């Protein structure tokens, strides 16, 4: 067996094999790959434990080590972070040769006490490598015969140098890879290589062998590099390597695909990929007070843990009544059960019901939320059950298809179960549990849909992964700060004590030289051409200079044209030369995007969509605000893309008050005022978690405290008003239809009351200010009250209406209302307001029937309004509109 060993070779490398055509029993490996290969040959393979499980185990060992240790104060405040930090210190010591024994240094002796405390610690990479060091001398028969080093032996950390010595003693030949061929003599690239090697600097002439591309943005950089690759033939692209230290070529791949070139397929690992969020959200939903926003996020994931159609039903119920156990929630589950019965109708009835019950039980387990108090924590067995449920869902969803994302979810959930078990605690504090979940997800998962495509260009994540010569190298994202050197936690006395027992730590200076050599190695291994790509902005952040750029600065002084290339030149010049290739851009025919206009023409037949429509108070207000908005939303039914969201606190308080009023006020005489407040308070607390659970969150504590007094007091005041005015309840939340002339109307009445033959509508409002409602009544423009009056009775006389302001406990009504003895003087009679509404509705409808819509947000919209309108043009028609990108009223034009 022949292995090539490089510190950055655990992952994609270039070249991918030790020989051009590949070889059997040969590979390029990094530290983890080398250790695994040797363990396999010696029969030492064992389970590889996640870092989260090792931290949990070490936390238990730190606790078992007793009090009085140097980490005591930190451990008391944040045990998880303390354990993670100390575990890293401990692993570094093991890698340096420490055997876990006291050496006479207090802090290290404290860590030595941890080694013998509690249960054994799962082995990390350093432990496995040290175990090989101890095992190799007594286990002959290695299949490995030759090991080639990609980096100079002197630059390797002490652990790997010791392992090489043991391998040599076991008969393995260890040699050094030369790195590659130098660039052509006299070329700029060769001059740079010589200068970095310490030889005399020579001026660069700009022959295109060494170029630095500077761009204002990553997008512009991607366009230029994609153009450069596309300008070459397949033979010229062969052997090209892209070094992407941030591990993400998504933007560059987008530009490559636009030019018909294969994608490189590197994506950064992320803990925020959809399915991964099931695990933290499952735990977040378990805490009380229950937060419906968490469950809504679970249901709206790209891959929810229940069937998508069922998740959508529940999400809609949550957006309507955010809570568990309300009418909308129960109706949603009933609809889901009915649908499941239909799905399994082909089975025998007994089997069908058994299947339906099993599916419902499984799905309901995901909505068994808000059970544990954060301040008290969660029983470990319950936490393990939640993680187990997530793991089972992921494995069931994968179903043997090797979905990397779902398998990562299952592995993460399994690590949580293992970590919780190793902590040996009956109850898990909320913060510690969240740290564990965060840790198991910290490594994230690459985008499973972003994969490399067959082509001539390769990509690697690390400069050190380029272990041999490559004809052409592109360093994508040549920006700082680069790889950081870990700070040494040990003082001089501790270092001397370690050295006295043979423990050799890698010094920061040695680590810096090793990292620097991996950077300059990219230049030395570039055989023909090297392009550095440095954007000034990375996403929305300004980039910093890479450490190698500081080394190159004196070399670039006096360089000729073409050594530094400004990417934006391709936007100004039709032909530009970059790295010996001509980039040509041809003008493309473009069309201006649609611009906003006050007048919009409707296609023939659109008028038919309005036939048989019934208008509501909401649709009429939208019509009088903006003709275009009314047609789009009410006639065409356009809605925002997000179908489910949690209402704000004011709406939730209003919903609570409406539901309490509906319960307290059945048809007939109003209930006695005695005991009303207590009844309203009881209903408030009972309904709160069912239809307004977000209000239980701490952020609304002040408003909730006030509402606990205001809402019952408002309902008591409302019932007292009914008694004082001798009013009876006709009904609440009544769906009614009616008409006024040609105008067909519909609406839902909050509360309909009567006194003898007279009726009145009370619209309950939870508002902070009464000014708008008072002005509507005073100037006769209260569209909602007018519509409600029109549909309040089935025949005969029409009713009156008014607003009951819950927060203010006040009635606002116009002249002639049976609701108050202190009406607001109005400029118009009720019938006049209805005439205004019906007239304006007809004018706007006729305009739409003629094929014209008017978007109110434009300055010239007033010129297109129909003649004779009674309602004035709105002052801010677009303030609360969701369609501004459709009518393009706020889109800038050139």
C-alpha cells in the first residue's frame, strides 16, 4: 500500500490519486484518513464519537473530579463551554505526548485528576493516534509499505512526526513529495516563486502567468473568472484547480452554469438547512409557555415531520388561532382524520382504522407541546424521547435512499441521546440541553443539491489540499484573515514542566510557519498560471487582506500592466486581456422592465370575473383606497406568498375579547352583571393558551398583565351597557348577506342587539386610539358600520350600528342609534352614507368593466378617477399594501 499524507487531505484534494491513471491500494489521506487506514490494518477499528458526546463525557468527568479545581468558577456558570475548552486543552496535551499523569504543575495536575474520574472518555483523533504509537511496535505485518509526505517533515506537528518515526521503525518507507514543476524561466510566476523562496526580486512584466484580480463584489469576480474559463478550450481548462478556502463555490458555479460549464460543487457546511432544524425546534416546542411560532416553524419547514398537506392545515389553524385546543385547531385535526380515512379506504375497515390511529398518534406526538418549565428543566428520559422521535422520523424519511441531510439529522439526534446519557443527570437544564443540540449541529451539512459536475476543472477547500503540481490555479476568495493560530493556554513554568517529562507542544511560531508554508505552497505548485481573486466585498462585509498579500506587496511594486486586473473593466471595454486570454463581451438585446403606471388595461373577459360578487366592508374599503388593489386581491384573489403567520398582540387581544363576548352573550337577555368579571377572567385564562398562546411569552408580559384587567372589565362594561339600554342579544359572530340597490353585500356581525323592533350592530374594537373611528362617524364615511346596518335585518327597517372600544370601554355611534344617548353628530344620514358607498362602488365597477384599472399610488392617478366620486382620494394608499411590487409604484426607473 502506498499513501500520500497531507495535513489538509481529509476531503477533496488535487491530484485525486497518486498516479495519473490511479492505482490500486494507493490513496491520498489526511490525519483522520491515515489513522483510520492504520487502525483497519491492525484491527483497532471502533466507533467514532461526535465531539458533542465527548464534551458531555468530559463534563461528567470534570464534575466527578470534585471541587477546588482551577476551573471551578467557570464551570459553575457555564459547564458546557468550560468542558469544551478544557477538552481541547487536554487533547492538545495528549497529542504533544502527555500521558494523563501529574507533572507538578497545578493546572495540569488538576486535568490529570480528571483522567481517572468517572467513566472513560471516548477517544478523539489524538487518542487514536497515540494508541497507534503504542501498538505499532508490537503489531507487525502492516500492508502499508510507502508513505509520501505532501508537506516538509519538519513542519508537521509533533504528534505526526512521532507517528512517522514509529512507522519507519515498523519498516514503512517515508519519503518526501517534491511538490511539482517550477514555472517557465523568465515568466512572472517563476519570478514570484523565486522571490518567495528568498531569492532576488525581479520586476514583473505582466505576461499573464501571475495575475491578481480585484473586484468590487464577489458577483463581479465570479463573472470574470467564469468568462476566463469559458474563453479557453477544454484542453486549456484541463488541470485547472480552484482553491476556495471558505468552502463555497455557489456563486462561481452559478456563473459557470450560465456559460454552459460544469459546476465545481463546493458548498459550505451549514447548521441551518431545513431538515436539521427539526431537532432544535422539537426541543424548543417542549417548553412552556408554549410558543406557537416554534410549532409554526416546524410545520412550515421544507420537510416537515408530518405529511405536508397535514402540516399546511395545522399551520393555517395556528395562524388563525395561535394555540392548542381551540376550535380552529380541533377542526384541523378532524379534517386530517377525515382525509386519512379516505387515503386508507382501500384497506379492510379494521386495518384502516388501525392505520389511521397509528398515523394520528405519531403526528400528534409532534404537537404535544408546552409540557416543561424552562426554569426546572426537562427529565432526561423525556429529552431522549424527543431526540429519539426526531431520529426515527429522519431514518424513516430516508428509507434507504442515503439522503445526506436526513442521515445527518438522525446522527445528530443519536448524538444528543448519547450525550444526555453520558451526563448522568436525571433532569436536564434548558441552557445545557440547548448547548448540546447546538454542538451536535455545529458542523452542519453541505448542500446536498450542490454537487460537482463532470468537467475539466477541480475545486479544493484548503490551500494544503493542492499537494502536487497543477497547470493552472485560481485562488477564489483570496482574502483574510486566513487560518488562525490557536492561543497557547500554558505559561512558561507549565511549558517547562511539560518538556521535562517529554511533552513537546507545537509553538505558535511553528504553527505560523506551517500555515504560511501551505499558503506559499500554492504558488510553488502552480506550474503555468496563477490567478488570485480578491473581492472588496464578501456578501455585505468588507474583506481584509490575506497574509500572503503582505508578502507579495514588495514583489508587485513596479509590476507591468496586466499583473493587477480590475474586474469591472469587462463592463466598460468590449475586449480585455486577462491571463493570456481575451475576454470578449457582446452587447445583448435588453428590454426595459415594466414601469409603474396609474392606468392599467384589463384583457377582454376580465369583467366577467366580477359577476355575482358580494362585497364586504373590507373589500369596499380596499376599493375606495385603490381600484387596482381591490381587483387584484378581492376579484382575482391574490395573496402574499406566506400563507401562515402569527397575528400581532393587538389582534390576539381582540380575538380573545370577541370569543369571550360570544361565550358570555348567547341570544336572549344579557346575563346579570354580578359575576360577569369573574366569568370573563376565567374564560380569558382558559382561551389564552388555545387561541392566543403567543401572549404568554415574556416579551408581552406587560401588555398581558394590562389585558388581564382590561378585557374582563370591558366585557363587564359591555353587559352593563346592554342592561342600561334595555337591549337583548340577537346573536354574535353572525354571517349575514344583504343588498342595497344593485350592491350585494355580506359580512360577519360581531354582536347584533335589539330593543323592540329596532336592531343595532355593535362592532368590537381593540384599539389604542379612538380618533379614527370617531372621525369616520362624524364625517359619514364609516363604511363598515354602513355595510353592517344594511345587512343587520332580513327585511323591513334597517338597523343602526356603532363601535364598542374595548380598551376605552366606550360606545361610538351616530345619530338615531339605540346604543347611546350621546351620539356623535354626523355630516350625513345613514342612508346618505349607503348611497355614497353604492354610487362609488358602481362607478369603480363600471370603470373596471370597461377594461381600466387605476392604481392609486401614482401622482397622476387622480386624472383617471371616474367622475362624481364621493369618497376623497386616499392620502397614503400604499402604506399597508402588499402589491407595490406588482403595480411597481415604488420601483425605481432609469
